[in-house]
């Protein structure tokens, strides 16, 4: 550079790389090429292509042979200044120092060190929390301890220590290995069978005749459903008006309204509206949509039917919705064996003219008696189906711990809107937080900090786990008396 920069006479660069001829005339450069173009602007030169067969002199310079003779002296494996020695851990020195005051029992193996009571907690911390260990489970911690240390209750003490480790509680899915494969806590607690309705919204649909939202209303007794077309998500007042015009004026008032925790259903207006009509409000717990499973299941069914009817023209789904609602209400259900029409009206709407005579009712008394028989049949079928569902669901769940008010628990971060640099490195649980109220055996209310004020404080027990505390000092071993 010091020879060629600023020279008045242009020089020639011979290269066997042909593409370099266009480096100065290219119109589009990437960042690396642009930096080189700025560097080349200091010089006045011309690039000329020369094939590799004629470009032998630069190739010879780049392929120089080293004539230095290799040394015949043997070289050591370890560099100078390195010494091979045995590693002595500080915990081993601490245990040996404690053994000067406490003799080892006869049951201790010869190749292992007996750990006195005052140093057992330090040994557990070394085997579990050291950087070489990396917070393993019970099996890994015991494997490190068994290599050098022994005391009679080391397995029991290790399990208690690992279960109470706060780092493992926050970063692992469960308290015992294999982490992440534990069954969710909380037995199935189905809602009662009386006159309840379930509400939910279906969003994310393409615009069809100006409609983009479906309001799903399901009777939890007969499983009958109404699917109401809406232009957008309504407010709480608009939702109440829609329910009055499309449900209450036809079927009457319910005793309970089940929904998720959308802003329409958590507002003061909705609670006051339900109180005035004599209905209680049942909201699902945080991040547990199974509480409103009846409406969620109806949403899946109507979505499947609409996909089948309008997959060729998705914008026509609003025209197919009445047919989809009729199909949902006219087909028999696995829970009752009857269609929603039969469960709610007492008869199945006929499809063929030959069935009109069968559907005629001779008197109002006979019609009422038939409805009562069907309703009793539906109720008994629902009770049997609920018992079967509870047994099947509890096979894949574990019994949740018994929580009490004021107890400290860890909260799962799976559904929390946390602002972190990496979601994969975010702790699995945060906290601990205190329980302020026991809603029911499978739902608790927590005292959350201010940065989680937008999260509803009621959670299913599968989203929390108790904080376990290890004793500051492990209990002494039992004394053997002959």
C-alpha cells in the first residue's frame, strides 16, 4: 500500500479470479464488497484476467516449501510449567477435619468417608449445586455422593434436599426426574348438570358478508347450541343485548353462565346484569380453558363443519352457518345418545314426509310426559358419562397437594407474558407467591406483584406447585442399641 497509494501512474493487477474484473463496475454491492470498494478508491489500477495456467509465479510464491528440518528430540505431552497431581476438593478436607471429632462407624465402607451430621448439608450442596454438577436430580446427586461419601440416611436426605432446591423448582418442570414428564396435578372437577349455559367467541375468521366473529351459546344439559353472527367482538353491554335477543327470549333465563375470562365477562356490567336476571357467573381459572370445555368443544365441532361446507370458498362461511347449526343440533351425541333437539324439545324434527305421522302428539299431556321421560333419560346418561369422564381423566392426572391460605407456591411461566431475552432460557416457574384464597380444591388465588397486574390471579392447581423447605440442619442418624 505504501508503494502504490497516491501513485500518479496507474498499475495493473493480474489475477486468475475473473470475477474481480467487475468489482469496480458492479452496481449492487453487499456490505463486505462496499467496504473493499472504499479501500480500492485510494488506488488507480486496472484488473486484468490471467488464466491459472499462465499465472504460475504467484502460485509458486503461495506454495513455498518449508525446508526446516524437524526436531528429533521427543516432546512431552504436557507443556512446560504444567504439573499432574491429584485433585483435593475443599469439601473432602472439611469432612476429614470433622472426622477428627467424630469417629467413623463400623458400617461405613473402607473406601468411603463417613460424613458427620454438621457437614452433611455442605456435602449435599457440593454434590448438587456445584458447577460440575449442574443441579441434577436425585439420581445424579446420589451418584456424586456415592463416589466418596457415606452416611446411613444419605438417600433420604438427598431426596429432601433436591425437592427443596429453589433453583430446581424454578428451572425444572417437576420436582422429581424425569423433568417435564410428570402428570398434571388436580383431579377433574366437572361442573354440575342443572340449567347452565356456556359462552365463547370464535375469532380469526375471514370477512364474510361483513361478519368476522361467531358467538357460541351452548346449553350444558341438552348440548343444544346457537351460533350467532357478529361483525366484531362486542362489549359487555352489547353481549348482554345479543344474548337477550337470541337466547333468553326463546329459551328463558338460565341459573348459571359459564365463560372464559374475556373482558366482556369480567366487567362489572356483566356481573350486575347476571345478578339482575338471577344467574350466577362462573369464570374459568387462568390458562385453564378446560373449565369452559363445553363451549370449546362446540367451537371445534362448528369449525369442522364449516371447513367441510366452505373450503372451496372460505368467504361464504356465514351462509353455511345456519346449516352447520342445524347439523350440530340434529345429530346424536355420545354423552346422551340423543340429539340436542330431542333433549330440549322432546322430539326429533322429521326429515322425510313419512315420519310426520310418527311425530304428531295426540295431547299436551302426552307431550309433557314424553318430555319428562326424555329429560330423566338425558340426566341419567349425563351422570353416567360424567363419571366415566372423571375416571378416564384422573388416570392421566395426579392428586394435587392440599393448599392453605398464606402458603407460598411457585407459578408456572408457560402462559405468562414475560419480557425476556430468550424464552428457552426463561425459568419454568417464578415466585414464590402467597395464596390469598382457596377458590375450590383445584383453583387458588395468588397475591401477584405489580408487574403481573394484567394477569388474572386465579390459577388451576396444575399451574402452581408448593415451595418445599429443607431443614437448616439435617436430623442426626439413629442410635443403634444392642
